[in-house]
């Protein structure tokens, strides 16, 4: 009986250790480009021009038990910019703006993740555009996870942030006859991300 008791204790301890390991294990997700969007808008003359980047990739590591252990690493191909106007897109790819020949990617790599409740996280990270890196805080809304009809586990996130393009040496502009400038400085970036568990 004594031996049986020791065996039960050992099994119970092993099960507890496994449960703790599972509870604290982080889960990595790969961004599903076909169900995600990286969009932006910026003032042009009197109205706002909207566009998006069509080619991007990244991995999100989510640890719901220890959010501080979570991380984000995203790469966007600058040449995939699309504002639905070919001439404008070519200008944006040129040396006046993104200079994609010399700076082919935009990147975001997290430094820290701080939870604000169960659904919101402040993700501090290095944003690199046009070869310039600035630290920004991205407020991320975690929408939850679940399985699609084919049994694949997905997680979803949304985030909005406004940056000043001149902080990244995107300085081109044109002066208007009536005063002011053609292109606004503030760029609103909107992310809608669905990611597939690895």
C-alpha cells in the first residue's frame, strides 16, 4: 500500500507538472494574409486617400497565461502598396517616398507586451520605415481564437495607430497656391489580422 501511495503521488505530480507546462506554454500563429488587411489613410488636398499593402507576413506568439511573454514580428513589402491609382502608387514607390529599391520592407518587432484587461494589449515595438526605426506603442484588441470549418485554429487581432510620416523621413510634399500642402503628415494605420496556429 505504501508503494501504491508513492506511485499515485508520482503520477499526480507528473500530471500537475504537465498541466502547468500546458497552461503557461505560448502559442505561435502565422499571419494569414488572405484573411488580413494592412490599411492606411492620409489627407490628400481636401479629402483622405485610402490604401493598403498587399504583401506581408509575420508571426504572433501569444501567451494568454503570461501576456508579457507574447511577441509580434511583422514584415511588409513596401512595393505592394496599393491606392487603386497606378501613377500615385509608382510615385509612392519612388525615392520621393518609400524608395522601395533601397528600402524594400517595413517592419515591426515588439519589445514588450502589457495587458489592459483581457482583450486589450499595449504592444511596444520598433517600427522601421524607409530605413528609420522609431519606437511606437500599438494598442491591440485581441478578438479571441477558434477553429475554422476545416479544423484550423485561428486567432484574430485589430489595431489602429497614427504616425507622422516625417518621423520616418517621408518628407515629400507640394505647396498649394491657396496655402498649405498637398499631403498631410499624419498617417492612420489600421490592422485587421487573422492568424493561423503553427
